[in-house]
């Protein structure tokens, strides 16, 4: 019964993961990360339903809170990078290396 | 070795103050060293004063000791308990140690006075006197200490003073090298002495003379006693320049002449003889050790005499002679109680006449612009009468001219040796003949014959401050031997310290060995007269036979040391350096280079591309999940 939800969740997670790996634009990468997080949320809620307890739903709220906080910080960083480097490509921000 | 327990051996009176003997010169050395240039003006006077003060204490102690009955003449002065019952620091005033103390402070004071004149042109005279005082203090500690530990401290102290004084003119490379050589060769001897002291400690459980010598010699096995004796002998050989550790003494003549007189003739080099006599307890228990001592003595007395025959440098000639005379003392010391008194007696008379001759040589050098080559001397008798007369008195004393000091003491050693072993005795007689030759040669080349002076030489008699010590030493060279030996005066005086032989020897003015010695000396002196007195002495040394070359090169002692010890030692260090560089360092450096190289490559993983990091996280997560699934399905 819940298999469809889980399949959807897995699909969304895969799309998000592939997006993170292949896209260069930081905003898009960021959105893909959100997509992965929400895929996880879907899986949590599904399992909560399946097992009939509220733990998964609770975790989903936590994830949302963390995601919101992450968006605030992450977008601020991206804006700052864009202002200094005139580019939002993650491949251009590669100064921290060997 | 008698130490009656019922007699209170601890002493008050002047003897209770005998530590002043060591403290005074030590204080002088400290003031002069710490005071620096501020003490330049009066430093030499302080040095002399401290030495004279030590002499006064020694003389007063001697008088007090004479006032006691012979059985009481072993006074101990406790100073400090270092390890209670085993190694207390204390002084032992007995006939043996007080004889040495009188010689050291007496001759030492004369040489201090002489040095005022000799070193007057040296702007470092104060430093010289501080070292001299240091030497006197250390030497007194050596002979006065009542245990082997204190003796060893003094032993090292005189080694240090000797090093400092040989290298006093350290701006001369030869002097600096000679000082190091003396120090290093002495290390070999000190090593033996140290091991010997360790063995004594483990065998007898104490280092104090009284505690050890009151035990039964039978408690230790004869092998142990022989080992202790031989180890102490190694120490004695190093300090007293006996074969095979003789090589440093000739080079030690690089030091100022008063140093050669005080340290390398009269006192320090005789410390080995003192050690052997003081440790008679061990040697008397081991015939082997005694035999080795006598063999070393005879070998050295011949070697020193042969070296003395070929040297043109007046100080090196005297140094060879010193070696030879200490050989006689060593021979005497190896003969047991019968020889001790003669060995110490010869040591004391030798201290006088050899210091006399060294100071005389210094006076000659002073007059001849520090020229030491006897081939540039000649005819000096007329210009420096006091030096010449005192030198000739010392010369007559050393060759054993009848009724002078050396005649009695050396003859005593030869006769005792003859009594003990014919071969040793006749070799000692032969050595006396050589002595007659090389000393005569020295006197003829220096004071008689034609003048062979350098063009700028204007010899003159030395100032009174230098000639008076010569005169006093010359008086000692004349009369001391007869005073000590006739009637066995010295032997009975020493008895409380070293014991008596079964039968007291009688001094024969006419005996086979005595007459043979005199005859050989006369032949040697006559030969010297024909070669160096009557005949012209070439200013440049002729090449000479292979025998002359042999003697000039110090019997190839240095070459032997070089081939046998120095070269293999250098190889060994080279191997060690190679192993250190390639082996130890190679391992450490290789490890460091390996880690560095690996991390340098591993670092390339950190590309700075976020997406590649994300990919590795993905792979990692996949791996973790795969592993979990695998484990879960098991």
C-alpha cells in the first residue's frame, strides 16, 4: 500500500542526488538538496503511517526546521559568493584545496 | 701496617689544622682566578705566600709528628663523612704523607719564588700562579688523603693542573697539543686506577686506608690481589710516565720551565711511586704484581736513559732523565718494604736535584732568549757562575758522585734490587752508566767547550729571586741523601707507614754493585767528555747511527701508539660515522621521506570541487548501506 510512496520518495531522492552531482549553479544544487531532504521527509511520513506511530512524523518536522535554517545560511553564503566572484557556479568556488 | 686500636689516632694540635695545607693554596688559586686582572699586581706574591703558608703548616705538623712515639705517628684528621663507614673524607698524617707534603710545599715554594723572576715578562703571570697554587692544593690532597676516593680526586686535580700548565702558552699549537696529549694518555692510566679502586671497594667494602689495611690480605684471593695491583700500576704508569704510557712526558716540556721542574720532575710524576708504596698491602700479597712493577721500572729507567742520550733539547734531555729516575723509584717500590724507603728517599732527593737542574735549565734559557738547543750553548760557565755551579752539583748528585744525595739513594735501590734479582740489579747498574753519559753530555754541551751561541745571544746571570732557589736546592742535593740513608734514618722514620723489612740493610761504601756503578758512570762521563767536551760539537745535529735516530724518536713510542691505537681508532670512528650516517640516519630519513611522499600524493584528493566531494560521499553512503545490507542478510 505504501510502496508507491516509497518509490516516489526514492525517485525524488535520486533526482535530487543527480542534480547535486551534475548541476553547476549553486542555487540549483541547493534546490536539489532540498528535494533530497523532502524525499526523506516523505519516506519518514510513509513509514510512520505504515507502523502506526508518530516518530517518523516528528522527525519530518525536525528535518523541516533544519532545512529552513540551512536555507537561511546557505542562501546568504551563495549571495556573498556571487557578490565577490560574480558567479554562482560551485566549480568556480574551488579555492579551498591542497 | 700497624694501627693499634687502643691509641687515639685522632688528633688536635697543629696536625688537627693540617687541612690548612690544602685550603691555603686552594684559596690562593680561587682568589687569583676569580679576582682576574685586578689581582695582577700582587697575585704572584699571594701565590708564594699561600705556598709558604702550606709549607709552614707542613713543617709544624712534621715537628709535632716527630715529638710522638713511632707507634703514634699515624694521625687521622676527619673532615667530612661522605658515605659513613666506607668513604669518609679525611686526612692521614703519617711519615709517608708528611714526607711528601714537605717535598711538595718546600720545593713547591722555592719554585713559586723562582717563577716570580722567570715569568716576570709574561703578562699572564697571575694566571700562572693560580694554576701553580691549584696544583699544590691538589697534590697535597692526593698524598694526605686517608682514602682512595680523596686520593683519586687529588689525582685528577693534579692532572687538570698539569694540563692547564703544559698548555699555559696555548697560543703555541705545539703546547696545546702537548697538553691534550698529556691529558689523554693520563686518562688511560686513570681508567686503570678507577677500575682498581672499584675492585678494592667490592673486595674490601671500604676505601679508607685504615679499614682496608687492617684486614687480613688472605681474605681476598691472590688473583684479586694481583688484579688490584696491576690496575693500580696502570694508574701509576700513566701519572709517572712509565712504559707503556710514557709518551706524554717529553711533550709536556712545552710548558714553562718552572712547571717542568715542579710538576714534571719533582712532584706530580712521582705520584705513581707514592701510589705503589701506599698500596704496598696489595703488592706485598702478590709476587706477580711486584715483579711487573720492577720490570716496568727497569724497562723505563733504561728507555728514559737511552732517550736522554740523544736529545739536543736541554729540557727533553732532562725529561728523559726524569723518566729514567722514576723508573729507579718504581723498581724500588716493587721490591717490598726493603725498597720503599730507598724509593721514597730517591724520590725526595731527586725532587731536589732534578728541580735544581730544571730551574738551572730555565735560568740558562732565560739568559739565552729561550733557546733550548744545547748545540747553541757552550761555554756558559764563565757568564753564569751560580747557575752553572748549582747545575753541576745537581749533575753530580744524579750520576751518583760519591757522598752526594743521589749516590746514597740510587745505590740503595740498586743494591736492594741486586739482592732481590741479579738481572734487575745489573740492568739498573747499566742504567746508571747511561745516566753518567747523558748527564755529562748535557753539562759539557751547556757550560763547557766552545761558545756556539746565536748571534743575538747575550747571556747574563739570572736575578737573585731565581738564583737563591737554585742555591737552596743545590744544598739539598748535596746533603739530603746522606742524611736520609745513613743509619737507616729514613727507613725507621717511614716504618709506621710502610713497615720494615726483616733485616735492616747496612749501607756499604764499598760493594760490588756500588763499585761497578761508579766505574760505569766514570766510563760514561769520560766517553761524554771525548765526544762533547774535548771534541768540537757541531751546531747542526749529525745524522747519527740508527741507534741515535731510535733514541731521538723517543724509541718510536709515538709511532707505536699511532700505528697501534690512533689509526685503528680513526678507522673505528670512520666506521661508526658511516654506520650513523647511512644506517641510523638512513632509516630515520627514509621513513620521513616515505611518509612525506605518500602524503604529498594523497593530498591531491582534495581538489576543491564540491561536487567531487559529493560524489565521494555518495559512494561512501552506498558502501555503508551495502555493508549494512550484507551484514543484515547474514
